[in-house]
C-alpha cells in the first residue's frame, strides 16, 4: 500500500468520481509542475483541487502565497492539518468555476480534475483579470489537443491560442496516481499574452472569433463555404482565405483576419 493510500485509509477518505479525484503518489511530476511554472518568491499562486496538499506544500515553499480551491469538504481537515506550518497558504472551500480571481498578477498551477478541464481553463482565460500563466496536469489526450495548431486545429486549441501560447511539457504515467486512472496525464504550460504582445486580443474580440469558429467546427469535415456565416464570405475571400478549406486548417491569425 502506497503512502497516499495509507493516508486516505487512516482518515477514512475515498477518492470521489464526482469530483474527478485522482491523487498524485509520485513526487517527480510535482517538482516538474513547479519547475514548469517557474514559481518564485514573488508569485501569487492559485491552485485548483489541492487534494491532500502534496503539490500545495511544494508551491508554498517556493512562492509568496498560495490560494488553494478545494470543493470537497471532507478533505479540509486533512488539508488544514498537513499545511498548518505554512502561513502563506489559504484554503478556500469553493467551486473553482465560481472563483473570482484577484486583481493582482497571479499564476494558476494545478492538477486539474479531468471532468472540468475545458470549463476551468476557459474560466481563467476569460476572467476579468486572467493569470500570467497556467501550468496544469491534465489528461494526456486533452493536453495534446490543447497544443495542436493548424493544420489540425481544434476548438479547444483555438480557444487557448486566442489568449496565449500552449506548450506540451511531458507525459505523466497513469501509475503515478491513486486510484490509477484508465489514461495517462501530461503537464502543459499556457503563457498568456500581455497587452504588449502583437498577438494579444481584447477579450470581446477573442470571444467573437471563437463564436464564429465554433459554428464552423460544429461540422468540421465540411468546407468553410458550407459552414461559415454567409455575411463573412466576402471578407474571408478579401483576406485571401480559400472557402474550400476546412476549419481545422486555419491558423489563429487567419481566423482573426476575417472575423474582426
């Protein structure tokens, strides 16, 4: 029986499928996540789903402050006990999808529950004050889709690319978790564009592009001439977009050219 299993058994705690809980049992991915996020003593970290607080401890050691969002009330006593020596950790019992981020700069670092990956990423990307970066442990297949650009773009990768640049870091085997999931995970890093970056888009413009793209991707095997709203055909042609192309072949810049 591994250390995590013993802790869970001792405290009569069970991983809940409804919360998408899979607890990390290997320290290496934790160190890799912290390294990927380039955590420093000046950083405010928002962590989602701290679980048993193993990643939280490492973040606390290296950052200015950690705000951990945990929805599962049954984990709070254990978290408070394990993290009591870290005065720079604040544990909040709240749904991360309803969390309003601080107005000061921050980074998101988390082992995300599989069942809320896309909504959670969107929540922070589209926040009034988005993070400077997001370093996340997610399902491997999702990680790959998030980082794919043209000519195999997905709605998931486009919605990230409109706000920042995603990078696939490394695979994390399923055996590093308890309970062991059916699939491997992977670490990704999303560096969000600041206003000085030439690729930066105002949120309203990015969401307008995404809305149009979703319409086209809903029939992704069809050509743009059959899925793109007709009022945008002329503008797309003027911008040099061949309407016989399929939506996944367009780059982020091309979507922006004729959608704005």
